[in-house]
C-alpha cells in the first residue's frame, strides 16, 4: 500500500498529464479480487492496480519476470500492459 501512495505522489508531482512509465520485475502476488499485482523490483515491492482494459493479464503469474507499463489514472498507478520479459 505504501508503494501505491509513493507512486501516486510521484505522478501528482508530474502534473495532471497522463505519463506512461515502465517497471521490470518478478510477480510476487496476483490479487485478482483486489485487482492488484505485487512486483519485486530493484526498488523493492511495488503494488499496481489492474483494470478491465489491462492487456496481458495472462502473463502475470507468480514467479514470472515481466515488463509492466502503467500510468496514473484516478490518483492510482494502473497497469495498461503486462509483457513477459525476455
């Protein structure tokens, strides 16, 4: 939850424009009922939100290395795409 807050503050500082960002990491948890994915990245654990429009959800399996593209929407970091990392 702290990572959601930290990412939200980051995007607030950037302004209201939607800016896409990327994270590389290993999927630690997939919380389908909460629409969340927890990644282990260089910076630690990152929690991001999925939506009905998130592409590549089938790539979010625990232990998988992924590249996640996300942006700030409604004050939260929401994933637009999850791709396997080669």
